[in-house]
């Protein structure tokens, strides 16, 4: 039995919800970063599911763009985390609020 569109959308919704809950409740910046990546992958799954359902390639092109942006985000984000860890010896988001001053 092949999964239908509703199955893919349900899985995507579950993954996106897990990512949202992780972003809200995590205190570690790296954990929040991974939850944001999980949310992006849930959106990618939705794009691919609709692309396959409607037999159109535009959804897969959007996935390619989102993955390119996510790779750039990962490189810049991890660089910021490393610089912050070198200065504060922690990547806790509560101590990051000190940077506002």
C-alpha cells in the first residue's frame, strides 16, 4: 500500500509541531538550531508531497532553494555559536541577552 497525500501532510505536521515545541522550550542555542532545521525539513516534505501529488516540479525546485538557504544558515549560525562559546563558555540563550547592551 502506497502512502497518500494525507499521510505525508500528517507526518509533516507532526515534525513541524515537534520543531516548534523544541524552539519554544529549549534553552540551548544548538538545540534550538536543530529544531529550526527540523521545521525546515517538515516544510520540504510538504513541498515534495504536493509536487508529487500534482505532478509538478515547482515544489521540488522550492525544496532545492530551501535546502540551499538552510545550508548557508547552518554555516553562519554555527560560526556565530562558536564565537559566542569562545567568549562566554556557554551557548545558553539566557546569557545571550547580555549582547544587547
